[in-house]
């Protein structure tokens, strides 16, 4: 994907990217039907996608920290099968 980014005075960045023709046709159709700009849908789509990715990254980082803290604590790991057996689950 080619890209060219430049900053503007309004805190925006301009990016150029190549997308498959079929996706471009869908973008055009939705944009026309909803009377919104293609840029609007590109921004919204990118925002949703990246927010989901960022959430995944943050969840992973939190889990990694919790695991490191657990290992550093020296606590003994109890297999779930033992918990099931102990509490008749």
C-alpha cells in the first residue's frame, strides 16, 4: 500500500492509499447513497479498526504484566483440574 502523509494546519494528516477496485466501488456506492464523503467513511472505518486493534494491544500488555507479576510473586500455580476436583465442579 503506497502512502503519502502530510500535516495541515487543522491537525489533520493527508494519506494516499491504494485499495482494491471492488472496495472502491462499495465505498462510492455507500458514500453516494448516504450523501457523505468518501473521506468520512475512510476515517470512520479506520477509527473503528484501529480502536479495536489498540484495545487488543492494551489487553495483551495488561495480561503480560499480570503474568510477569504472578511469576515474580513466586506463588504456586494451581491447575484448573485440581480446583474442579476440590469444589466438585
